[in-house]
């Protein structure tokens, strides 16, 4: 007996290739295929904030965007992401802000009255500010005038104020020299007005503490710099920096949770890694890529760049050697040699490109013991140490704002590769684009920023996230009123209406049961819509594989919604609810994947906007308003049924209308009466339902008023006719019932005998 074998099997040939995830990689400045090093595990480090002030829209742009990318990787592509973020809680900015806050608060508390000495101090601070800060934006010949005797400063400042007000081109040239020029002028002008007001108060004999504090408050931008220059060496309490950083760290995470940004898997703080930082620096020195000088340690960029297998400034090789950038961004204001004389520079550094790994302590700064003396870490070394401590000698993704690319991220990579003695520390560098507000770049140093707290008073977290999703993550974002009132509002409104209608249809179908009407409801229109659904799923994946192209992905969702709405409008009662429901559930799931709401994966709609605290849902709080409305309705119906009054039927219908129009609408429930006697149940925002109800009532009232007016006019005409019928026959042909002078004489019955002409 011959053996029976199965026929040969041929593997299927794909009609469409599976899209491959590619990410725009700053290390190549191209979209490169994403290949994790360890299966589906993705090691990801994100540069966290320096916590010394309120979080602003720049933070929202960076961290909401990084959260969207993380959610796509985790919730859509299914990677196991290990997400690490740092908090910089010791830094020049933190130290300076904490010290200045302390000095200003102490000066204010110690000032008990307004006197000539206080006015003189503020005026001296004002003169110093003009020379040290404001002069930077002036033409060279104007700048020279600021260095002359004090008596000329007032007149020079007044002349510059006139130029600023009357010569826009001159002002723009000043802003090109120093972008802070306008801000500095505003501070100087406000202080000068405050000094003038204080002098007038003194002449009037007003020396109260209230007047003194007003002068201090109005001139604090200038006064705090003056106090810091005089007394910074006296501030030695390290708790000042610690407390400031702790306060703003908490506020930062409060804001992030309000924006629905997921917490990192691991959070690191610089002050908790001091032993590791010192060990890290020691090894870099041992490997020959750093040197000690004057109690500080510097990274030797030349030695590193010339070593086999190493390259300095991988992200921006054209930027290496830019001394100003290396000082300002690499060390921070006020670091050792941050403003060195040329002769000193060669004594402390081998090259202008070299940057500090460890900074020798200075008066007024917190410090830690090290082999090189008391000091604190440089800015770049912090991220290298903390990321290496958690993720090891290599990571898949490193992210941050584009402004950090050079020198911060370039220096991070160099010192980390010097420590690990490896050619590659980061495989993919992901940089988010700049944020502009109404066309202008937002800058914290210029004080033209919007805090997250301020923006959340105007827009919801969902709307802010939508605004970022409508633009590429690595492109410049222009956050504007037109964007929020236009595209964002249209997207949200379209999806709101879609979910409301679909949920109503699905709920109605559920209530009707699953009995068949003998018709399959799956014809050409349904097949076409299902095909569109699967095309949308493919296009959506292709968009996200194209370096997380969220604008294109959103367009795919909107197009599917539009096609589904068209199907609903054309199919009438023949609608296949299952097909529509499937589309809606997938659209909703993708929106929640972007972080636009929270809820069950199969839920129709946005889901819920989870609270910052992430608390559980209070069922009683949610259900009781609806239950009270139904209970009140039930009580009314029972009462009418028990009374058995003649108008019971009419009164029950009135109760039904009241439930529909008065009780449920404020709760976001709409009952649309249909021809078959069944109401179509809809859930929608109460404000929209109330507006629609009130508009409907207004139209009805207008119609009723018109009807009543016509009725009243008819009544008046009828009364007029009746009034004529009640006239005495003898007076019927006499004025005022007829025209005066129409008849000349009458008989005894009032009948006219002659007209006026005959007389």
C-alpha cells in the first residue's frame, strides 16, 4: 500500500510589504531603520529638566512629545522600553537663583523704612545694570558713553529711551547685538520710575516700610544682581539650593501628570550620584582623556578626537571649538573660568574646546569632597554617569531638545565613550524641535514664556497634545491661537461628533437585542467600508514607521471617520452597526495610544482624561445625578397613577418632556424622539446640549409669539365689529360714526334727511 502524502505547500507572497520602523537619527541626519540591540528591549535615556523655576511651554513641547514617542514604541509597536530620566538638582542656575532669592528676601526683611540710603542703593544698582547688562546691546559709541561719569547716565538713558520708542530700526539692531536688550531696557525703565516715585515719597515725608518694599519689589530684577555681586560669598547654606530644587521638581512632575505624561521607569538626581561621578571622572583621567588644573578637571577633546575609534562632536562636528557655546551651555554661568582673561585661559585649559568634568568650588556655592579638592560636577558629566549607572555602556535611544545637541549631548557622548573605551555610547539620538509662540522663539532668559499652569487654564491637556501631534516631532512648532482655534478645534469637534453618534447607534442596537431581521446588511457599501478600514490600518502603521509621522497618522484617522460618516448618512436604516462600531473602536484605541485619553482598550471615544493623581473613579459621584433624575421621574409618575386624575395622561407626558429637556440635558444626555416611538440615546458635552436646547426653545418661543400676535390682532378686529354693532340707531349716521359734515339734517329716528350740500 503506497503512503499518502499531503500536497506541497507554497508560502504566500505578500501583496504589501510590512512597513519597517525608521527614525530620524541626529547622528546621521537621516531616517535610519530602528534596530534594538537586545531583542524588543529598548534602553532609552531622556534629558530631564534643571529645576529652578516654573515649567513652561518649552517643557511641554519636549516632554509631551517624548511621551508620545514612548507611547508609540510601547503601546503600538510593542517594545519593552526601559525609560530613564534625570533631574538636574545642582547647577549654576539653581545655585544662583537660590542665592539671589535668599539675598533679596533677607534685604527686604531687613528694610524697615524708606530713606535716602535705600534710594541711593537702588540708584547705584541701576547704574551698574546699565553698564554691565544693557550696554551690551548698544552701538560701540553709545556703549562708551555709558562708562563715563554717573551724572551723564540719566540723560544718556533718556536719549536711548527716545530712540527705542521712535526708531524701530535702531532698536532691532540693538536686539541683534543682544537679544535681552528689550527686556533689560524694560527692567531699567521700571527701576528708574520706582526711584523717582520713592524720591517723591521722601519729599512728601512718606517713609513707611510699605513704600520701601514697593521700591524693592519694583526694582528687584536689577537690585538682585547688585546684591548678588556684593554678598554672594556670604551665602554658604547648601540647603538653599536643595530646597529650591526640591520645590520645583515637585511642581514639574505635577505639571507633567496634568499633561498626562507618564512617569519615567527610573528617575535619577545628580546629588544622589556624587560618588559615582567622582569615580567616573577618575577613570576618564586614567584612560588619558582628562586632566586636573587648579582643583578642576577638564576633558581633553584633542586627545580624545585623535585617539583611534573616537570622534569628538559627532552631532555637530562643525561646532567644536566654539568657545562661547562651550562656556555658556557646557559649564553654565559663573563656573570656573567662565569669563577668564586670555592669559588665564591657557593656564587652566589645554584647548578652548575642553570642558569641565569637575569644577573647583567658589564662594557662595555648595561643594563636595573629591581627590582634586572641594567642588561639584560639570553639567555634561551628570547625564553620562547616571545613564551609564542604569543602562550600562550602550543605549538604544537618547532624547532631548534640539538646543542640547551641542555642546551638551556631544560632550556627553565623548566623555562616556572615553570612560567605557567604546566607539558608540548612543545608537539613536532623537531631538525634538524648537517651540515658537505666535511666530517668536520662546526663551526663558527673555521672560517671554508661558507656564504650563497658565496654558492649562486656557486649553485642556488633550488639546495641547493634539496641537503637538498635528506637527512633526522634530520640526519647529508654532503654538498659536490660530492653531488651537483652527485645526485642533476642528479635529476635536469632528471626533466628538463621530463618537457621540456611533455610541448612540451601538447603544440603540444593544437595547433592541440580537434578533435577526432576515437581512445580512453586508453589501457593496459595507465591503467598501471594511476595505477602507484595513487600508487605514496599513497607512496608519506606515505613517508611524516613517519616523513617527503623527500628522499623517492623524489624517488617516480623520479620513476613516469621514468615510464612515458618509456611509452612515447614505445607508439609513440599512446601516451595519457592527462595521461602524469596529471602525470607531479602532480610531478610539489609536487616539488613546497617543495619550489623548485613558480607558479600556475597546472603548468607543477618547476615554477619560485621567487626573494628575491617577485616582480611582468614584462611582457614586458619577451615577448619583442620573439616579436622582430617574428617581424623581418615577416618583412623579407613581403619584399621578395613584391619584387617577382626569389629566393624568397629559401630566405624565409633561413629566417625560421635563425629564428629557430639564433633567437629563445638564447631565450630558440627549433623547431624540423618533417616528417609531423609541428615543435615540446620545451622550454629549452638557454645554453643547444646553445650547442646542435653548436655541430650539428660542425658535419655538418666537413662533409662539408670532402666533399669539396674529391671534390678538384678529381678536381686536372682532371687538371692533362688535363695538359697531352696539351703536344707538339714532347715532349711527352722526359723527364720530360718520365723517363730520357728511349730512345736513336728520329726522326724529336719526335717519339723514339732507346732506350738507343741500343745506
